[in-house]
């Protein structure tokens, strides 16, 4: 089972940007679906962006136009570029190819002035 390690989070002011990285322990070439999820305090984990093996993407309405998901199969890494960040984007961000598989530690994103 491929495992994922998230990084790139931090504290950023409203309107700022971050790029999250999701490094896989093995090849993601044959993994069709990859998703970025987030969980805010007191809320359920939700899917915010997804990408398929042929490059199709899908986004939650709350992040559409601000977040961009991409994947580099050669580097076994999936990225999430986040622009125009808002306080409501504050959460722990996770990546996974299967929401029923074990989760990594995630990376904390805090948007605050």
C-alpha cells in the first residue's frame, strides 16, 4: 500500500498563497485518483480537489478558481496550489487515493492576520 506524506503548510495572511506537496512512498503512475482533503476543527474531513491519471480535475465549490491540483508522476508527488487564501481555509490538509485507506499526518494550514 502506497503511503503519503504531506508538507508545505504554514501560517499565511488572508489573500496569501501556499503550495502543498504530497510525496508518495511508491509509484503513483498507476494510481488513477488522487485527492486533497481538509479537516477543520470540529468539522468532518472533506474533499477539496481531485485529479485523475489522465489529468481531469475537480474542485469543491468553496475553492474553485483559487486552488489548483496537479501531479508529477515522475516525482511521485501531487501538489495543491492555494491562492487567495481565506480564514475559512484554515484546516489540516491531507492527500490520499482512497478515503477509506489510512491517513497520513497531514499538514496544518492557518490563514490569519
